C-alpha cells in the first residue's frame, strides 16, 4: 500500500493543499497542546497501575522501592491506610488533570470553530463577488450549504477528528510501548492474535463507512435541492400540478438519507462492542499464553491489570 493512499495522508494532503493557508497554520499551532494532553492522559493511566496492584497484592508495597519509601517515610501502621492514601492522592491528581485538560480542549475548540467562522465568511464574500451568470448556472441550495453548513462540518467531521486521531495514535503508541516493555513475551504473543483481527475489522469497517458516507452526502444534497426548488418555485408547482413530482423526489432522497444515518449511528455505537469482544478473547489468550510460558498467577494478574487499563483507554 502506498503511503499517499492511506486515509490519514489523504486528509493531511487535502488540509494542506486544498484549504486556505491560515487553516493548516492555525491547526499546527495546536500540536503542542495535543501533545501535552496526550502526556496527561498517559500520566493518568500510569498512576492507576501501582494502586490497583497494591489492592490486588498488598505485598507489592515491599517489592516496589518507591511505594516502600512512601510507606516507611510517612510511618503508616497498616496497608489499608496506605491504600486509602494512594486512592485519595490519585483522586486529586485526576481532578487536577481533568481541569487542565478542560482548558486545553477549550483552547482547541475556540481555535477550530473560529476557523469555521472565517472559512464561512470568506466563502460567502467570494459568492457575493461572483457575476450574475455564476449564480444563474449554480444551484442556490448548494451554494447556501457551502457557506452555511459545510465550514462547520469541515471542522467538526474532518479537521478536528484528523488531529484527534493523530493525538490518539500517539497515546496508543505510548500504551503499546509500555505494555511491551512490561512483559515482551506476553505482549508479542497477544499481538499475534489482535493485529490480524483489527486489520480485518478496520478494512471492512472503513469500506462500509465510505459507502454509507457517499450515499448520505448524495441524498442530503438531493433533499436540499428538491426542497429548495419546491419552496422557491411553489407558484409554478401549483400551476403545473407538480406537487407529487417534487414530493416523490424529496421522499426518495429522504429515505436514503434516513437509512444511511441509521446505519452510520449503528456502526458508531456498535464498534466499541466489537473491540470489547476482542478484549475478552484477548484476556482468555493472555491466560493461555501465560501458562504456556510458565507465568504464575500473580504476574498474570498484574499484566491483566495493565492490559485492562490500557484497553479501557484504547476503547
């Protein structure tokens, strides 16, 4: 597969070459914010792991140098008190983390939708400067959609998701590296099962989603056109008795749009369930591979904790 045919590279190419220069420039300025938010997310996962390990096996305190240091230096009398202290600390950390993430997301949102406002205004101004012949030859409903609806959808469904995917891929890479570092043997054994599954799933999902999107866009445009023509030319429609004609056209496009919208919703809500099923199978595979490689239940339990936290974030 050529790199230029990969979907993310196609989106990047379109953002860079088919949009005004100020769009990619503004979004590139947000990259540091995305990286910081990624590190916050990973930090939130990292601090959970030792606490859950202590809850599962209190002996972990004595085996882990930094936990033992805190336990001894703060003169805890029992492990329950130490666990409560750790959980309280993590609660505070998560609150602070999410407050910081709120301001980062707010900055990203403000920047992105300010761009949609500027794109809409530029497109509207360009149409006002077009000659009369241009407006006579083009569908006014399509032109209206281009500066009223499309700029917001461009930001909401293309540009922001693109940068979010890049951010999520960075998080995913760090998670995978962490699991691989913790137990390389179990990780690579698990990868033998999960990678083919997700590759096949992604190929089928992407193909189906593309078909749905194309049908949905076509039917949406058809609805706009039929609706606009019937409202603007209502007098002529009544005179020539064409109400049923336009109603039929609108209804046909509406049915396709409704069906594809339903299919799109179904895919979005059911996709995590497929990943969830694969996760359960993966847990089963971890036990099989673990016993195969002679792992004891304690080390398997700790790996499962790490795997469960990682999978929760991945889903």
